[in-house]
C-alpha cells in the first residue's frame, strides 16, 4: 500500500548561521544550509516515510541547484518546482544562549518566490492524487502576488479533495498584523487543520488567551481552548485547531507542549523540558508530526503526542530540517529521552 501524497508550497531559503553561539559582529565565517517553513515540513515527512512533494520557485543557477539538491537528498519530490527569477531569499541566524536571544536578519527582497503569480503553477497536475496540502502564513507575506497564489493553491487543493492545513506562522518583519489578518482570513476559509503557536492567533486575528504572557514564559494550556474555539467559529471549514505552547525560560531552556480542539474535545499533550540546540524549525516539525499522525488515522491525542515528541527532538538538531525517524519519535513516546548513548 502506497503512502499518502503530501504537498507543501512555500519558500526555500539559504540559511547563513554563525558557528556555535558566536555573534554576527565577531564571526569570520557563516555556515550555509537551506530551510524554510513549508520545506521543513516536506523533509520531515520524507524522513517519516511519506510521499512528500515540495513546490516553490527557484532561480535557474547553481545556488538554485544546490537548494534543489538539499531537498532531493532526503527523498522530497521536486518535479514541480518552477525555475525562474534571479535570486534565492537569505536569512542570517545568530543563535542565542541563556538570557541572550537568537536574532534573525532577512535578505529576501526580490527572491524568486515573491514573483510567483496565479497561473504559474499547474495546480491540477501538482495535486493529482494528493491526500494533503500544506501552506503557512510566511509565503503570502512576501508579495501580493504570492498571497494571491497561496489563495489560488488552497482553493485548488480543496477542489481536488485534499485535506488542507495551514500554519499561521506570523512574521512581524514581513507584514503588518492588519495585512496578515486580511490575507490569512481568505486562506483560512479553505483550511481543514489550522496550526498556530501561542501568540499567532492574537497577532493575526486579535484572539488572545486571557491571562497569558508569552514573553514572561507564562502559558497555561487550558486558556487556549477558547482561542481554538473562536478560530473554529470564525472559519467554518476548520475541523481541528492545534496550538503549540512554548514557555521560554531562556534562550537555552524551554518547556514545550501543545493542545488541540476539534469543536467537541480539548486535548493536551505531554510537556517536555528542552535544552535547546536549535529551535528554528521547531513549529514546522510539529506540523509535520501532526500531519503524519492524522494521515495515519491516529486518534487526536496520539497524533498530538507524536507531533510534540517529534518537535521536541528537532530542538536538539542543528539546521532547519528535522532529521528523525518514526522509530525515534516512538521511542521518546515510550518513555525514552534520557539521552544515554545507544550502543
């Protein structure tokens, strides 16, 4: 029996990170890898053994080729990636530690994906046989044309009979809360499974968990039932809302968990105390884990627990991609996690 075909659409970026925990002003070198919200999901799903396809726009030169190869090496289907434009978006990362936060600087103006427009991607062919389609709130923030194409994509996915998921992924450096709310309302009208972090709903739709203070590390799971319920009432297509909850004790130590609401049952995951190696891509690995669990028809509790465990492990891995297997996630779920050497 073949695995479900999962399609994700978005930007693939060049990541230039300072080695170790060096600061931008002191380093003499940068480590180059690739990543991006939707691509991170595709790589995770490929590691889980699913048929993962990624769609984007990349320039037709050697850096574009390198980006393409970064996906192919992990088994991601890249046949529908469009080669166009002059450059790939870049982000610079300085990893924080203890009380010093991480910093991200974007250099993505004029990136090839920002020039995507409705009609450029043959969605009927892309979505042929697709069981699931995933987008985030990052790509539509890049340009008006990218926003229009994202809306076109979720409409096409819904028409093709695929389950549609969206991670709100609000980025204040890319667009305003007002613009995000307008565009993401149009996207979410066609979404089945909505994913958010502890503050996305407030930033995008003005829906806040009462009594929470994410900057002080105060996040109470039961407060997010109302947030999820309000989201479901606003968007009638939604069947499930999942929210990750990060209690930031410092840049190095976080508590990590999630909740889900299907309109009838409120589900809470186990909470993990994490010593962070690299938190970039943590939310994406949660999304991938949730998609895996739901496509495998796990009960909501099991799918949520799998997603949180998978993303817990991601925080221990450098780079955007989550290089873990289903077996490793399941081992953590069984009570592993001591960190003892495996011989």
